[in-house]
């Protein structure tokens, strides 16, 4: 395997809740992302997937452990890592047109270069006809495509996706999965997807990491060797697909059961979002 | 589509017409009450308006009306700049919020008229005193609204801005300010009417010139129609400021159509 583009090493994250009590969210998580690899992280709800992604993207500092991006230790956000958030309706800037929203991802370029790249990014997600619209004029799926275009316009080395399709309907979700798969295949970025949808993880990934309940560890690593390019109907009908899905699901359920047992003994304190 | 649009247009025209009809009715009522009272301290609407017109068309315009407008606008502008910047900064950073919460609660509960004697001692009679007193009152609606808006900023929006590398002044101008602008404008609209009201009070007590000074003077020299005319001019100014404000707000917040409430006029 070539030098990883992102390496997470012995990560511990502890959050402080409003009443001052501490909650251990992750306990010794290590994994690496090879260049142009597609890795998904699945786990029961409340397993700290989102927190893990925030730390891996530099949005939050770890309590202990390190994140290395392109060989250097991450101390904050970097331009080589882009993030797409679950709540596209809160992530797009409502006061900017779609085009200007996407241009926010390419502020470091000259105006001419930026114009070209924004147009290209909008074309790739099929939104060139909606460039001058405001986010609220677009459907949820289109808004998330705009967020994708904004994340990719800077040509990142790593694209992080935090449950990006959780807030859209099933049909749109399948379409968005294909948009991401195509963008990934045509490009060279590595992708890290956090999701609770096991089928989605199998469909998109080269490798799946199953997270345990809090404090989370990596419970299992499952390599997905389905042929590419994948297509919704053909790929999902493969016997290997069903087998992998069952295998991952089993591990997730195992983790969920363990979590329920733990939390019955020791209820988790509500955790406040860690802002600033 | 066109019939719907025509319907909306028709509704607007109707609302506008009814609004003016209401004003006309109130004017008639005033005129009638004055005729019935037949008192020298209660002149009719016609007398007050014609006197107001002569004031606007005379030396009082430059001596009192324009100074009052300038003081109001300057006080409002200073309140806006200070209120927005202090409000956003103290609202956004939790530490700043905690340090200033009690202090601001004390300061904003000070009744403005109480500050006028103090301001008179510091600035003396005149415009600077009036502007200073306006700021002490008009800053609060702006500051409180800005602070609340900044404190309630969507965490996802903040994360997005950070991951896009927007920080420092860029974050302030490109994210914090536009994201909070709807609430800021609500505060500014209150501030403009507060500015106008405080301007009059401060001028009555020690403006040296201005509409408030003129009204107090007219009243003391038994020029009753004069003080009513001053009130009419104040009403006009208040209406003018609010209308101008709504036009500017409509322009700057045009992106907001459809984002609030979900329902909007077609």
C-alpha cells in the first residue's frame, strides 16, 4: 500500500457536557486512508462517528492521539480536506447564489481560474442551469449536489462526507450515491464516508470500518471487493453484495447490542456540541 | 400565474389605499374634535399642517429641522456600527458573552432621561449632547439582537465556514454578518424609532436648536399651533425613516424571500 494520505493514530476524544461531566467518545481509534481510496465508517447511532470525522478533518482537536494528513500532523483545517455535512440546508450560505456558494470553495484562485473551476464543478453535479438560483429555490438533493460541488471545486485530496444522504428521500439518495461514485471515479481524491446505512457503505466503499458503541473502537474492518464501476441495480443484486451487507450489518448490530447493555449500566450524559 | 400576480398587486394597492383612508379619517376626527372643543390650545388639523408646511418652507428648516435629522441619523449610525460590532463579537465568543452579560443588563436598564443631565455636564448644550444621548438608548436593540443572532448561529454553518478556511475578518464579513443580518435589521428598525424619540426629548431638555427645542420654545411662548406643527413634522420624519429603512432592508435581504416560514406571496 502506498503512503496513506490520511492517518489517524490512537485517537481519543473526550467531550465535556454542559454539567461538566466528561464523556469518552472514542477510545483508541486508528485507521488510514490510502490515496484515492473510498472508506466508510459505520456504527450504531451515538457511536461518535460525526465527532470522529470532525477530528479527522481538523475541525476539532483530539484529546489524545494524532491525525496526519499528507505526512504532516493536522493542527486545524487544511485546504486539502473538504467536508460535506448532513444538513445541506444549514451548510449552504442562504444569502449567496449557488454559483457564489460554490465559489467560496475556491477563494484561493484568481478570479478567472475560479470562474472556470466553478462552472466545471457545477457541470459535474448537473447544476449549471441553476447557478444563479438561491439555495432555497432548489430541492434537497440539488442542495446537497451544490454542497458537493463546493467541496470538490478546490480539488481536495480527501473528501469527507458526514451522513450526506441521510436527509433526502430514498430515490434521491440512490441518485446522490451515484453522483458521488462517479465524481470519485473520475477524480483522484480519497473519500471518507460516515453513514448509518450499511447498504450505502457497501455500495460505495473499498473498505468499511465498523465502530463500536461509545466509547468507540474499530470493531471490524471489511474489505469490499465488488467490481467497479458500480451501478445501483446490478451491484446491489450481486450475491456478494448481499453477503457483505449481511456481514457488516451483523457487526453493527453486535456493536449496538453491546452499547445498549453498557448504557443500561451507565447512562450516557447528554453531550453539548463542542463549539469554539 | 398572471391572475395570481394581479391579485397580489390588487391586494397591495387596496392595503395602501385603506392605509391613507385611515389617515384621512383620523385627520377629519382631529378637525372635528378641535371645532367642537373651540379652544385656543387645540388647533385643528388644517392649522397644524399649514403651519408645519410654512416651517418646512422657511428658516426653521435649516435652523431646526435639518439639525434634528442629522443628529438622529448620526446617533443612529453610531449606534448601528457599535451595536453590531460589539453585539456580534460578544454574542459569538462564549467567554465574551459571559463577561459582558451582567454589565449589559445593568447598562441597558438605565432610563435614558437620567443620562441627559450627565450628558449636559459632559457635552454642554447642543448637537453633541443630543447625539450622545441617542447612542446610549439606540445602541441596545441593535446590540442585543446582534448578540442573540450570533449566539444562535447554526453550528453546521460555523463548521462549514471553518472547513472552507473562512476565518478572522473574512469570517466576520462573509459569514457572521450576512448570517445574522435578518435579526440585526429587526434591531436597527427599533433603533431608528428610538433615535427619533430620544432626539426630541434630549432637544427639549437642552438641544439649543432642533425640532424638540422648537416645540418646547413654541409651547413656552404660547405659539400652540407651532408646537402642533412640530409634532406633525416629527410624524412625517418617523414615517420617512421607516419607509426608507424598509426599502433598504428589502434590497439587502432579498435573498431571504422563501427561506423564512416557507410560505411566500407569489
